[in-house]
C-alpha cells in the first residue's frame, strides 16, 4: 500500500494536473407540467416526478390504498425540470465541456440557455452532450423537458402497427397497468407486473453534472480476468473520451495493488476512434498467482479485491485517474454431454458450486429510490447471511447501481445479470436496435469488471414465450422468430462478444436449453426442458408440500408461491381494518396475478384448514397459514433440488446444481412471491431460507412408493471443519409428547459438494410398528424429526417430515408462551427470548412491531423451552419488547 501512495505523490510533483473537472448539478431543481396546471414545484435530483409530487403533497402516498390508479394522470403529462447554475471562466477555458446525464427516465429534450443540446430515449444509457458553445460565464439555465412515456409508447406502437403488431400490446386487466411498454427502453415493470403497481415515472434518476477537460477523460476501465493455470490475466480496456482532435496521444500509468509488490506498467497511447466510434486502449496484465488471493463466492472462501488504478497523461500532464476494484476468479458454465441431455452448472476457480439464491426485482418501483445504499446493504446482507451465493437481476427491472454490484463483490454474491427485456416480443427496426446497442455498450462496460458478475442473459422468458405462443405469435412464427434472432443474437450477443472478446458467459434467454437451444437455432422446441439448461417452474394446482410434483432439472432459476405480507405490514397500506377482508375491493385490487386469490386459498387448503369466513380472525388466520404454505412449499422444493445435486434418476435427469427461488424483495404491499415485504419485514419464508440454504442440511423425502429417503447435503467443509464426524438422528415424535418415541442414529459419510442418501425407511410399516395412528387411512399421529451433530455439538438446523396431510391429522393442542426477555451482554441490540411450550407446537410464530429479525421463526417445537435471539434495528428495552411480543402456533384457537 505504501508503494502506491509514493508513486502517486511523485507523479503529482513531477507534473501539473489538468485533471477533469466535475461540477455537479444534483440537488434542488424545480418542475412544472407543460399543461400549466402545476408549476414551481420544488424537486430533488436525482429523483423522479412521483417522489417530487409526494414531497410537495400534490399527491398522497402512492403506495397507499388505491393511489396507483388515482395517480394515473401523472405519467400522461409532460414534465419539465429546470434550474440555474453557475459557470466560471476556468471551466470554459478547457477545450472540452460536456453535460453528462447518468440516467434520464426516459424521453427528454435537454436545453441549456434555450439551446437544444441533445435528447434521450433510453433510461439505461449514459448521455454525454457537448455544451461548450451553449454555456456562458455566470448564470446558466437548464431545462430537461420530459415527454409522457405513455404517449410516446402509444405513438411508437401505432407506427409499428403499420408493419405488424409486436405483442403483447397491454398487460392483463388485473394489473391495472399501461400498454406498449415493450416499445420503449424503460423499466418494463414500471408499467405494472403481477407483483407490482404501475408507476411510469419520469425524471433525472441518476447523477447529472458538467465535466470539462483538456484532451480526454476516462469513461470506463473494464476488466475481464482469465486464468492459464499458472498466472491470472487481467485483460483491460480503457475507454477514453473524445475530443475535437478525434485522437488521443499520451501515456497510461497502471498500478495494480497485490499482496506483495505492486505491479506498475506504463503504456503509450495513440488511439483514434475505431469503427464503432470508440477511443479504447487494450492491454493485458499478467499477474502471478502467488501475489494475489482468489475471490470466492459466499461460503467458499474470502472475497479478496484489489485496486487497479489507471492514470491517463497527455503532453506530460495528468488528465484523469480512475480506480477499479477487481477480483481474481475463474468462472465457467459447464454444459457437458450426458447420455440424456447436458449438464448445466457453474465452476468457480475449478470447483463445481451449487448456486443457492433468489431473484431480485427492482429494489424500488421508483428507480431513484433503488439507489439507496442502506436498502442495498440490507437486502444483499440478508442474502449473504442466508448463505446465498447467487442473485438473478431479473430482466424486467433496471441494471442496478454501482453500489449494488460493489456490495455483491464484497459479499461474495454472484450475479446472474439479465438484459432488460422480459415477457414480451420487441421491435427490431433500425433506430430501436441502435438504441439497444448504446445500452449494451454502456452497461456491459460499466458492469463486467465486477467479479460478482457471473453471466449475462439476453432476456427473461422470451424464448419460451415465442415457442409456446404466449402472445399469439404462432400464427406468424417466422416473423417473430426472425425478430428474436435479430435482437438477442445478431445485435446483443454479437456486440457482447465483441466487447468482451468472447471471454464472458452469455445466454440468449432464461429459461433456455443452453447449447441445445443454440443447436436448434436459439429457440428450442421445448425451452425449459429438464434435461438441459435452466428451468422456471410454477405449479399452483398440485400439493406444494409433496416433493414428487417438482421437476428433476439441471438448474432451477425461478420457482415459488404467492403469500401476503404480515398483517402488521399490510394494514399500513389500507384505510381500515375491513380492507383486509379477503373479499374486499382492496384485496382484489392488490392482487395482480390473475386468479391469484383463489390460488392462495387452494395453496393453504392442500394441507391446512381455514376458519369459517365469519370468524373475526379469518384474515389474520389466512395470512398466517398462507405464509406457512408458501414457506414450507419453497423449502420442500429447494431441498428437492439440493438432494439431486449428486443423483440421476432412471430417466437420466438430475445433477441439479442451482436453486434461485422467486423472489427476494417487494415494491409494494400486496400478494407476491417475496420472502421480504415492502416494509422490510420478513415473511416466514425468509426465516426458512436461512435454514434450507445452510451449507449442510439433513432432509427427508417420501417418494411415490411411500419410502422415506433421508439425505445429508454438504456444500462446503467450512461449516463443519476438516473432521467429518457427523451423526444423524432420526426421531419419531407423537403429537402429544415432547419426548421422542423412537430414535435412530446413523454415522454419516458425506463428501464436500455431495448429497448422500443415508437411510431409507418404509414409512407406513415403520410408523405402524410404532402405533402411529390409522396408517391405512393416512391419519398419522406421529412425525419425523431430523437433526445432525458432530464432536462439537449440534450442527445445522432441525428438519421434519410430516407423513400425512396435516389437516387430516389429530394435531396437538399446546400452551405456548413467552418466558423471559433479556438483553444480551455482548450486544445490547440483541435480546434473548425464551419460548415455553407444554406440548408439540407447529409453526410457532413470534411477532413484534419493533423493527428487527428473530434468529428463527415459524418453528416446530419439540422441546419445552427454546431460546431465540431478536436482533433489534431500533431502540427498545426488555420491557417494551416483552410487552409487544406475540406468539401464535398452528393450533392456536384464534386461528382455527
């Protein structure tokens, strides 16, 4: 580290600095509507029109009640943002002066001193406009005139329809959304989705500033790291800004920090625009493996990051310096031929890794709010702590902020990065494809240096949508097929491969059959074939707690079930308690998934009873039991995928190496597939996630022959140490006793990165011998409890298997109560809570309005006393927490 600073000091002493100058235009602006009705509204940049109108109380909280439809007038107006700013002589003396807009949402004309200096048409592109001749010394005036995205989308759709319609034109009626979002390069979900509202914002959603420089500045330092077995190779592209000479001559000074002596290189630069208009210098740094440490995904090692600093000098004077954090890791997507199908798994640093994770929708439906570092740290920190190693950034949202990917780098969360195309066909006329090319160039160069970026995928579900005619494309398949190839292959993939020089992983769609899709012309006859690639799986008509209904796939990149947020969260979005009646207008309004409310009810009733509708606690019971159904369903499905990592069935299916459930987060309070609601509170699912993604699990599965197969799955020896002295305990509990009636103990021999079958039990005979109820009629009064320990004590989480449907079982009554609540001496923000029960209690749920999370929740209690830790995120006390804590369980009389 010392060498780095010595070099920098010497450089500054020997040369004058003509460094690029940045004058931020963030901060206070004013906005007006072009119809004259709204004017002189204070605005904040970065920001957006909904945020500004809420802050000035022109509209109420858009996330409350029916305000999503009550504010539909907002995106139908044109809005102009404006302000004055100062410019001094020193700035204007520099040869190059630009306005840089990191994010404009979406269609805008930009004026400075009433001179049109440029326009935008894509919220995912950084726009750079030459403004030197438009500026003057002293006061300057800027206007950013946004056009209604609704009107622009409609106009583009009408023009497109002169040739042919690009479907879908509009979302389902239940979405309460807007039409023609596929015509524009804007967050697709901002026009609504089955989990979110329609808020098509406009605004300056990222930084905006004036930059000035003499010769050039650094636009990107983009790095692709490869491995030859002996050395790492950092393939670096330095993109330089253009100037009036259309050429940059000078020198690049490179400094790479290592664990030993830094690597310093000096590279002469003499570049003119290439055929793509880019001023780019390519070079390679060879890095011996003994002077840096490898970057590993979460759970497999440390996340070592190193500073690569590039300084550009022209005429002996420093122009600009940029530092990029890089990690040294090798990542491969292995698609080897099998007797039936192909593999589909990731190797990182030559180690096959099962990808455990989730899908991320936009962090907020208002894109400027999704830049919040605290929100990012919270969500990605939760993912890390829940043992995730991959998150899919879904293709209907936005390319997330630099801080998001920096945090993923630090936390070891690999990113499956979709390009922003989802659930639609898209146009392919020339100017649209040129627009997409700008997006690809900016986002790929901005993101690809991050070691967390595992791959880029062309879109979400569009291969399947085309082949399966989701939008009526079968009548003119060849037309839409040609569009698919033109957009995702000829345009996006070709440009992606050019930029990365074929050094990065690209998939044309998700789901896709991977190499098999390619062999079939990129649109397979059966996209999502279980023998190939990745699968999206949703089934709302089968019992979610029966693992036999789930596919045996190579990689599952989407799956899940809907549930409601907790009652305490949901009531904050409603006007009155009656709105939470499942038959209320509010509840139907919030449900965007067609038929979703009926599906949620059926999801519960596969295994659990609901009270009669007239019960005053019906809504609370519905929410509680729905969260149980969702959480246990996704748990059972995830454990199913983890079991199959080392196994092929008799059809040659299996070798499953990825489980990314749908979905991590929410953008409003409504029925959705998330594990964390819009207020940040965890549903029962999120508590289960940290258990079913634990690095070692014991899991049971009752197959179609009624055999209980018990498996141990071990991802990494980090969790148990080198000494693998595991013992598994299989206990049988009667519903009415906290003492097991039978115990089997098994010495476990499982290797790192494997799933091992440790015991097969003929379930019905086994339980019949233990007098566990009317086995012939599947009315059991017993269940299985599974656990593990080693020489250091219990390891991992307890698991359980219910041999029959719970609603047909004679479930136990229990008195469950809170015992003591005490502050933890080592951390006063943590509280130890004692839960006491006099009998077996299922899905014991603790809740408090105090912000924070419990160490476990939704527990199956098989002991009289259980200790749980509450991690408080706000000031409280033992007394306050004790007085606000509630505890319920499945047989609580208020929820029956």
